[in-house]
């Protein structure tokens, strides 16, 4: 396994739009998502237009050594934000760096959320069957705050809600 890289986040720009679509349409990413169909370019362009016009939504590109490796999306509400992310699965697997980059992206996201972004709380959702994501979030101090049922491809799926406060994250951070 590769060492854990340093990941930095930067604002996404129009030049990143198609790259984000490629990552989102990867089979592994679609299987872990609430919508599993392959996103068409026009559907993605409409999403991109909405998200870039909304001041409460922030799309950031995760970069390892200046190489784009994933996307982090924040949807602000109240004094916190809901977040989601996905990675360049093929590129990272080819470099044997998927897991270390996944960990580094979570660290960069939390540092950004509770640092420059100034959120008091970070929230998210994950399919309960996506145990790898659930375990990773728990490793970083997220707690499950609830669950609900949602249809995914016509089948009921359990969705876990999770959250982490800035105060709890700061207590967990190593000195």
C-alpha cells in the first residue's frame, strides 16, 4: 500500500466539470450512491449550473501532489454543512493509492470544514450496506444520528445519518 499522501482542497472550476462526471460515473461510486444510473453529460451540466450558482454549495477538488484525485461537496445549512465526496477510483487503484488517499481526503475535508469553512457541524448520509464508508467515518469521530429507508433502484435501503461537531473533532485531533 502507498503511504498516506497529503491532500489539499481547492475550489472546482469549469475545467473540472467533465472530470467530476467521469469519477461520479465509475461503477464503484454509482453502487455506493443514492442514484446508481450513469449520469448523462446534459444531466451533469444541469447539476453543475445549479451548484455553481448556489452560494450555499461548494464543490472542491481534492489534490494529491497537485494531481486531482477526487471531489468534496459541501451544502451549507445553519451553522454547519452536509457533505459528500467521491474519488478517482481507477486512477488511484492504478497507483495502489485508493485507501490512503481516501483517508487523506477525509482528513483534508475535516480540517477544511472545521478550519477555514468555520462549520460547527458536518453531517452526511451513507447507505448502511456501505460498511467501509461507515467504518471510516466512525474512525474519524462521526456518530450515527439516525436512519431512514429510501428506495434505490426500486429496492428499500437503509440510510444512516451521521454527524461530527467541530468541538468533538478538536478533542480527537492529535496534539
